[in-house]
């Protein structure tokens, strides 16, 4: 059995849910989750610059992260485990500014999310997980920032009932509100 790439527009302008190419047989499967040519044919420009992975325990919330400058478009996939992945549109001229969308990703469904520049991104780990990030911009620690995971204005509906406890980094506990983000960034990002 094999499956070709498929691209589904999400509710947030410019974001996509992607099913990668997969070929299965009695040995297992072969999976291709990125092809510059195929992505461009589907109107997604993603010039890969860096790839990195995170390992997380159940209950970890990686809050709504972004780079203030040199924003990172990224292709995100849960390689093992299961996560509830969240994207937030932070582009002030976008029709979906300040809106969020969640997507279930796991090693079983193999789905991935294309996160455009000017978005925030985070996730809740349901099962011990490894998540890959294929970024079209380098990571710059000096520009790294984020919004608190439980910001009331964004109102993200995290499925926290699926985990025993929430685990946050010290950095993520101190992140700004969406209101503060708008004040510090002249209403949002211009991309």
C-alpha cells in the first residue's frame, strides 16, 4: 500500500495539515515527509535550513514559541508518541490574527503541520514523544520568545484532562501574555 502527499488547508491562513508520502509492505514502511518540489507545486515555499528534535515526557507543555525577528517557518511532525499541536496566527494583517488551531499528531497518524512565518507554535505531550522541526530559518536564541500557554485572551483549549500533571520549563512559566505581545510588537508581526 502507498499513499501520496496530501495537503489540507487549516483554518489559519497559510497553515497546512500534511499527510506525507508513505509506502508500506511486509517489511514495514518508507516515509518521506518533505520534498521541496512537491511542496512548491502545492504553493508552499519552504527552503530547509535546520532540522532539530525535541524529546518530551507526558504532560509537558511547550508554550507558544516564536522568534521576534527572523521568524521560523517550520514543518512539525511527531516522530514517536502523541502530541496535541497548537499554532497561533500572530500576523497583525492576517484575517486570522489571534486565532489558534489544534491538531492531533502521532507516530501512528504520521501527520505534520506546516507553520508559516509569523505564527506561534506549541504542544501538549500526551505520550512520551519525539517531535521533529524542519525549519526554513535558523534558530536565534537572542530572538526566542513566546506567549504563556494558558493566556485567557487566546483561550487555547488544551486537552489537559488527557495527562496526569502539567510540566512547564521555568522559561515557559514566565512568558508574556498575548496583550503584552501585541503592545511590544506594534499589534503583531508583519510578514
